[in-house]
C-alpha cells in the first residue's frame, strides 16, 4: 500500500487527509499495528487508482 501511494505521488499525510483519517492512524495501519477497515481500504484504492483486492494477500500463498 505504501508503494502504491508513492507511485501515485502521494505522501502518507496527504492520503490520510483524503481518506478521512489521521496520519498517525494510517502510519500504524501501514506498519500492521492496526487493522484497516474495508472503507479505509477502498479510500486508499481510489486514491491510488487500484482495485481494493490488489492490496490483499492470497491466503493460498502463505509464507
């Protein structure tokens, strides 16, 4: 997700503002410290021009 924001030319701070959350909250979600809601995921997908599913891991591809 962080790479997608970078490719879209957006900072985390800009994305957070446009996705209606605080920058600190988005930073925590990007680090995996908090879960991202579906609504937040859709906001980030729209901002980056991607489909929400592009940010989801395939459960069959476990590490």
